[in-house]
């Protein structure tokens, strides 16, 4: 499986003739391809676009002793043994150029998406990746990013506003990659990933410092560290309509919470468990809110976020940080 888009870096000298001979010819033989001028200037570099008949795209720019390739297509053999860097690691001029090229293409193919400028920018390495471009667009376009009882515009506006805060900018590749780069649209996994973004929004709204994807000596990775010391693990139950067992909202919360206590939470007692019920419909959440089921672990926060920014929650045990500015306790 390909990952999010990254640049391949070549440290040899390139020219247009070499690009034609070693890059274009390889892609043309494989897919049918043409080389065109870029849509935007890349200051300090010569640059080209390589467009394939199957819809694939590659960008290539070079100057003396330095070249950068970015593509959602097969990598030509001349670049096989090159190192990869992210948008943040490449020269700013190169990254800015590539992002303009990719975004402009999305404006022509998926104008509904580029209305949400920050969401488009943040997920660009996945939205334009080899394997994730179709599945990720489908998830946003047809499934409202995993929010039931919400329109696409409501869901994407919510995510765009969350990302616009910049709170996850330093973790762009880590978080964007979690949404996935697989050919198929795995709604369960993708909705669970959005749950981690919702959690980030809650923590930020509460005025808490945090960092994501915490690798621990036990071999486990937990979702967040808050305030430099408190661990948080986020889980999102499948809604009852998608479950074979535990096919009520209350049972779904109990089963999902209980399953977490045998792994990361057993190895790291004191971790705060976030159970995100944002995939539940209004009536399903109403049942959970009414009963407030205990999952047998403390501290736990059970909540449901809506794209209008409202978050309803209840807790068991003493949560070691204050979420009150971000949630409405019920």
C-alpha cells in the first residue's frame, strides 16, 4: 500500500532531455503520458507536469544537483533509490509550488472539496495519494466524514474550522495518514480516525496542551498526552445499526469500552478513556445519555459531538484535566 504523498529527492543533475528519456518515456510506455509546463512557477527551479492517460499525475522540478519528484503514479526506475521527504521537509518554494499545482487540479476535478480550503490543504497528501484519492474523497463527499444526521457541508465546515485553528499543523502527516490511503472506503476505520480529530478539537477548546500518537515503552501507542503527563485513548463505537452483536446504543458503549480495558489501558492504568459516540444518530445518543452506562473503567468520558460545535458528555471517575469549557455535562 502506498502512503501519503511525499517527495522523492534526487541529488544528481537533470535536464529536460533527461526528464524525457528517463521519466516521461517510462511513464508513457506504462500508461501513456505527456509532459507539459507547470500551471505555476516554482521559484529557483525548472519544473514540469507529467500527466498520465489514466488520470495519474506527477510533478518534477530540478536545479543543479537537486531535484524533487511528487506523484500518485508508478515511480520511474531512475528514482527508485532516492530518499523521501514530506512537504514540511522539502524546500518551502518546492512545497508551495506542489501544493498550488495539486490544489488547482482538485479545483477542476472536485470543486466541492476545495470550498473547504484548510481541510483540503491538511489532507492533501492523502487526497492526492496513489491509493487514497478516491476513498478519501468518497468518505468526505458521500458519508459526511462519519457524522450521521448531518449534511456534507455541516460536517466538512466543522472539520475545516477545527483544522483552521492550526492545533494539528505540526502533526499533519501523522494525522492525515491515519485517515488512510487504501483503495477501498473503510467507513469504520475512517470514522474512528475522525474521532481522534474530534478529541483534538475538544482538548483545544478546553484550553489544554496536547500531543498525538504517543509511543510508549510497553509497545503500545496511545492517542494523546495532555499537559505533558496525562494519557488519553480515544475509541469510537460502531453505531448499533452496523453491529451484529451489542445492537443497542447502550450495549455498544459498554462493549467498546470494555474491550479497551484489556489492552492499552491495562498496561497503562490511569489513562483517561474517551468514548466518542459521534457516529450515533440522535435517537441512539439519547438512549446513552439517558442511561449513562458505566463501562467498568475509570476515568472515562463518554460524549457525542455535533458539527455545530456542541458536545454533550458524561464521565465516570476523576478526569485529571478540565473539559468543562468544551463540553456540556449531561
